[in-house]
C-alpha cells in the first residue's frame, strides 16, 4: 500500500467535511492526516487528506467524492509535484539552565521557534514536512517530552514551470 495525498476543493458549508470523511470510513480507509480550512474565497474550503491504499481504491474514492454536491475539484497530488507542511508544537521538560540552552539550540538547527518558556518547560514550534518534525521529536525525547500537538498535513501542487 502507498500513501496518497488528496486535495479537495469544496464549498464552505456545513456537512461537507462529514460527508467526505464518512464516505472514506464506509470504504474502510484509515485517514492518516486531515486538515481543512477556508481559502482566499471565504465561501470555499480546501481539505488535504492522506490515506494509505492502492491506486484502484483511490481512483474509486475520487469518483465517489466527485458525486458529492459541494465538492468542486479533487486532485491526487504526486509526491514529486507537490510540497507539504505540518505544524508541530512540542513541550519539553527542563531541569536546568544548560538543558534549556541545549533544547533552544536544537530547535534552531531545525529552524524551530521557541513560543513559550517557563521554569519547568519549554515549548517549540516547528513547521516542515513530517520527516523533519519526526526527527526533531526523536532528538527531543531524551529531554522528556511532556506534550505533542500536530496539525494535519497541508499540501499544494507545485507551480507550473518550463523544463528546458
């Protein structure tokens, strides 16, 4: 099974997100990531869904989604022709000043940003692809991760360009 990234452009109205996720659920898809939000037009939304499946099943799901009235367009994004990002917030316990500095330096290596510091913890924000955020988490584990929050992956097709 492969991972497929679906970009769904739809009307921003109640129930559309439910209809899409319910349809995926009925067909036995496990949604690995889901993110949705309004676009530059407040009457439209874009949803990015990542599922593991085979090509035939994904093609069938796309056909079914196209039958949902408020779905305007669906694109199966190819890995080489898209870019994707997710937001990670991770709170790490700190024991002393030296530990705090090590964690801050580690965050900077990953182009992360410290968004909160207290006497007992530090919270880092990191934006990037899943692999980058997973690597940061692995390096922070020895310090004692207290909490992790991640958004779903958002993705867009790369711009068109000439290949001369």
